[in-house]
């Protein structure tokens, strides 16, 4: 999903991914506890819609926890890999080792 | 900061906090790598403005990594603690142990 920046001057955080042990129980907890809705769910990950961004729940074997930023020129950060949902991205790490996914804006 | 939901039906994620080892080097990396700006910074944490939410960089001794949701009725999740910036919140944990901060909307 690509969403136009409201300001054009700051990057948009497209989704945030956090690790969970079990997708069904995590999805049940989030949808029962908070006002969000399931955009996608399978055995290895789920994507929840919140008002201003998407929260991905992932099992650790599938993806690292990360934040994902959509931006023009994503390829300048590294070779882009194509994903099942049609997005293209590369991962970089901050100085503490946190993963940041740089998603192509087009 | 309280921001009105665009839809009224889904909760807004106000900020996401991730752990870093050193605030100045993390702030330098994020502001040099991505289009964001520093809303607050001290020795133990920093708050970065992105287009659609705020990213908090925290040292592990200060706060756990967490997502923060603003919602009416936050007190139903537990006693609210007042913070230095005027917000009031409580913390709950998802089934995997991830911290979720429930912030009062008023």
C-alpha cells in the first residue's frame, strides 16, 4: 500500500512489525482489546489496520520486528526485493541493530 | 498530544517506542537516514516526528519498547499514571509480552 504523505516533507511509517509467539492468539487479543481490524492473516503473520498505520504481528522465524518507511529513492538504500503483496523493499539497521524496512513509494 | 481520529472507529497509534543504546547516535542516524524531525531529546529518550506518527527512541533502562494507543476510557485498562509531558496512561501486555501503552484521549 502506498499512501501519499500529508506534508511531503516527512516520511510516512507504513507499518510497524512486532514479534508474537502465536498469530491467532495475538490477533484475538489485539482485536478484542483495541479498535483495529484484520487486513490479512495467515499462520506466520497478520496485518491489523489502525487509524493511522498498520501493525504487523509476525512470528520471529518469519521477519524481524521492524518499522517500515515508504519513500522515493528506496533503491538507494540497497537492492529491492519483491514481496508477495507486490511491494518492493530493502532492510537497513540502525546503530542499535533495529531493522528498518525501506519500501519503494512507487 | 491528542489527535482526533480520522475515522472514529479505529484506534490511533500515537507513538511507537524502540530501544536504542545511545540516544545521540540513534537520533543522528534517523535524522540523517529518514525524513523526520526531532520533537524532543534528552539523555534517556528522544521523540521523532514522522508524517503519521511519532517514533520514540528509548534506552532500555527508561521504558520498554512499546506501541501507544490513544483512546477514550483508558482508565478501564488500569490506573492511569501522569507523565512529565502531561499525558496519562497505563501499560498492558499482549499474550507475547509486548507492552502496549493505553493513553487517555482527554
